[in-house]
């Protein structure tokens, strides 16, 4: 709700004042900006919300409001940012790339970094997660959906045909959540885009 000395932005070493902290036993928090809403492009169902990490904060005094100190920050902390208890789960970087055991069909929802076109070594969000059988290390193929075009040679009036989907790249899932996952583009044979298809090889 406010930072020390009423600064509009705060950074490492500054004190911040936060409402809603009720458990004094939790000392460490992550400060996050509210990001995009992830919506399934086919069902329009909300799959989750993006939380952009901003800083670490330590609880100094619990109350209404509580006082915390910013321990480390990647960017400025703003009034209205949210706090989440800092997870102590370590990230296991040891996993083996493999094809999923079941058929996965999804889409690219977003690309990290706010760009439109996607290339090799960029991180994307897909609309499939642990609920769909996605696991860390799963390798998925990326396809650009074939367009529906008019067949000008056909004797039928307004005859159309759907062109085949085109294999455009490969991705590696490294962080699955319940309903979405983060994946790294390992290979891109052409420019990739949000809403491109992802599926089991």
C-alpha cells in the first residue's frame, strides 16, 4: 500500500508497508507484478494469471499494515504489487527430454518478453499443464495451422480446402503448472506465432 518516505517506487533496502499478512511465522515473500490473464483460445476458459517476479521481501513486523524490507529486486516495486509467500521448493534442472506418453494437442498462449514473433531459445506459455499429462522434459512439436483456401479449379461453387498443418519447430517443457506450462523453443524452422499449434511428435 505504501513505501517508506512515500516513494512511488521502491527498490533493494527500502521498507514497504503491506496489508493482509496474517501469519507472522512466514518471514520471506516474493513481490510480483500482476501480468496477463491466460485464457484458452478455444474454450475461452481462464487458465491462470501471470505473476512477474519483482523482488524478495522480509517481514520485519506483522500488523495492519505489516512492515517488510526489500532484500533484492529485479525491477522497481510499485504500489499495488502483490506478495506471495516465497516457495522453498528448489528447481530440479536434471530431467531427460522425452516424448509424452499420451497425445497432447494445445496452442501457444504467449511469449515472454512482449514480442509478437517467436524464435529459437525464447520462452513461451502453452495452454496445457499437469492436468493434461504434461511433465517437465516433455518435447512437443510446433505446427502452423494450414489455411482454408478457395479451390478456383473446382467445378463446385465456392469450394474450399484446408491446407495441411506445417511443422515449424520443437519445444521443451521445463516448468509445468496445473493448467499451463512454460516451454523453451529448441528449434524454429520458420517464424512462430502466438496461437500456433503444439502437439505430440
